[in-house]
């Protein structure tokens, strides 16, 4: 079981994690939370309807990682639209983003928080033991799957990975390359994600 998720009877998944692995995943999830940012209502906590009716941004984020996490809905990176089509795509994407990005951010925030909370509970339960087996319910498994995907997208964006060929090159990086730790995290999270997907398949 070390490093791989396995299905639990009745649904859900389990994985054995040592203290270092717990610390790495938790740190990455916290960084993801900081990147995504607070919800729009957190600036007005006395108004419970603020977040419900808050409109999101209409322009894509400047940060390349956030661009990857929240891409334009009406764009085809492999197509070269004419000026009129490009203008229409921008308008549609802007409108779509304005009404959906807050919800998307909230979902990603909830997934990352679920990871942090489950790891904190695991650390508290296994204090001094050097690691433990994390057991997730079916709902928690889905949240973990979403968070692992977001973490890999974020790291992949920082590593400028755009296709499978880029991933192949990562395996051949020399140990002294400063990107090596990030690459190792990217590949390790990919293995976790793959085995978690397998446990959730009927």
C-alpha cells in the first residue's frame, strides 16, 4: 500500500503515508489555497448573501498557474480564429467567467481544505508513529482527486509542461537541476492520482 491508494470495502480509498509525505502534501495544499485566494464574501462576513450574488472576474488571471486552473471556456489553443471569431470568443469567455469562476474557486478551495483537514486529523491520531494509513470516504476521495489534479496542474504550469513529451523530458533531468524536487513531487502526485482514480472506478 505505501504510495498507492487501495479501495476500501464499501467505498472510499486508503493510502499509507509517512510523516514526510504528509508534510509535503499538506504544504502543497496550503500553497494552493493561498494561490486560489479567499472567497468574495470573506471581505464582508456579516452579509451571508454576499458570496451568493457576487460576480466573478471577467478577465483571465495574470498568474499562469491560475490561468491553467481557470482556463477560458470558449477558446481552442489549436485553432487560429479570425478577428471576428476571436472577439466573439473573448466576449463569451468573459461572460462565462464572470458567472462561474467564483463557484469554481470555491470548489477547488473546498477540495484543498478537505486535504489539509484530513491530513491534520491523521497527524494528530498518529503522533510519534512516523506515519499512518489515511482512510477516505467516497466523498473525501472525490475531493482528494480534485485537489491532486489541481496540484499537478499547478506544478505542471510552473514546470511549463504542455504535453506528454515534456513529461518524458522530466525523467531525464540531472539531479543537480533546481527543478528536480518539483519534478519528483509532480511525478509522485501523478502516481497517487492514478491509483486513486483506479479505486473509484466501478
